[in-house]
């Protein structure tokens, strides 16, 4: 993904898309973290995913439970929580 690898973009699809459940995603130069949300309440996370876009561009290996990637997971979760607080809950 071109651009600043330290910049994180939050993508929100709160109405769902193409039959998918609503989601929030945090994306930076290398990582993609997705929170799939309950269709009845955006406060409940029903599924989470973490992908290394450099090593796994097809998003086949969900690294969510990998202890090696806990720091990046914590960082991206915090980015989404900041977005929830500063944008969605205003």
C-alpha cells in the first residue's frame, strides 16, 4: 500500500455492503485489522481479523491470535476506539 506506513486510515461500513455485516477497519502501510459488527448494534464485535498485507496480500492467514503480533493488534484496536470516540459517538 503506497503512502505513509505510519498513517492509519479507518474505513467504516456501518450499513453493511453487498450483504455483509457492518464493519470497521484500520489500515496502514502493512496491516489490516477488521472488526465485524453486529447488524443490530454497532457496539458489539462479532468477528475480528488481522492481516499482514506485505506477506499475505490475499488475506488468507488471520493473525488475530498470533502472540507475535499483539503489539500491532493493540495499536490498531486503539485507532478504531479513538475513531469511535471522536467520530461515531459525537
